[in-house]
C-alpha cells in the first residue's frame, strides 16, 4: 500500500488544484479534475510500486472531484435558499447511503455478470477501470513518462498547456476590437479530448452536433426559448438517460435481452469500429489481460 508519508502530499496537491478546478467549473459548467500532474509526481515518487501509485492517484483524483461536486451542490442549495446547516448533514447522510448502495451493487455485479470487466464481455467492459489500470502501468510499473523514456516528448505538453491560456489572455488585451478572441478558452478545448479514454471517439460527433444546435443555432435564432428552457431541457435529458439505463438494466439485460444489431454498431466498443483495440499498425492483440 501507499506509505503514509505521501498522504500529506496528496492532500496538498488536492488543495492546490481545487481552486483552478472550481474556477473552470464555475465559468464553463464543465467539471475538470487535473490528474496529469498528480500522476507525474506519483510516478517519480512511487516508481515500480503500482499499488501505492494507484492509492496515491485515487486520493488526489477522487478528492479533487468530490470537492467540485460538493461545491456545485452547495451552490444549488444556495440558489434554492436552503440553509447550510441543513445541507451539510444531508450530504453526510446521502454519502453514507450511496456508498453502501454502490458497494453492494458492485459486489452483486461482480458475482452475477459473466466475464465482467474483460474483453470477452463487450457490454460490461469497465472502461474507466481499464483506464485507471493502464495509467497505473504506464506511469508507475513501466516508468514510461520520464525524461529518458520514449514518451519524453509528451512532457512538453505541460509547458504548452501553461502557455496557451496566457496567449489567449494576451490576444484579448492586445486586440480588444476582435470580439471572437474572448471565446477562445484553451482549458475547455483541451478538456474535451481528455474524455476519449474511456469514452469511445465515435461519441464526439453526436456531442458536437447537439451542442452546436442548442448553443449556437437556438441561442442565435431562438434566444428566448433557449434562455427559458435550455437548462431545464438539459436536466430532463440527463434524468431521462439515468432512468433509461435503470429501466433497461432491470427489464432487458437481466432477462438476457440483447440490444438489436443495426448499421453503425458492432466492434468491441459497440461504436461500429472493428479496430478499436488495434494498435497503430492495425494489429489486434489476442492475449489481453483486460
């Protein structure tokens, strides 16, 4: 496990990155958790110890995400004029209840879903778990991200990411008459590709089309409707997806009713791409651990 002397460091990193995470989330309504610096620091401190690295990454990544979620919920409660002394104990109680339910659900799924979290089960592949496992192997077990590794050029991304927001700010100050410069938001641009692992790349066109229609077409040509109903419609769609997943699981998947096959589906991730698991040469490994 992770040595206890690294726990204060994980908490310190959480405190440092929580402020920029909260600012970006408040401005853009997009939840951002900075994990790359944590992974890089953990890879140097806990190289060759993947279990300790995973624990270090879990503490930093999870704490940052929970802080943003907590602040978001308290902001909603503030808008609803609910006193904080009522909100905080409700959060504690709901956290205890949901943690218990999630743990029980995980045990149930592991015991009742055949080949769960493996490549043999195309539906229950646990892509987020695979992403965490891959990150642990790359950063800790193999030590692939250091200045002498074959991926050392990727470390220049930290410098580029630090310069780009300053560049957009400088452009707005130097050319105030060019209005579209203020719409350049590099953290948002760079945050979207971070969702590709584990999200399949085929989901991005649909995200773009829906976002373009609601936030450009309706915003420009039906602004009154957008101003009144866009937020409610977004919440309704999110709730509908959650209810749909709940209903499909208990009514169809538990009864061995498979999703129908049609054009655009297929492949290991169900997005119609048969080479999802292939390398850059198009070769698909047969002996996979996950």
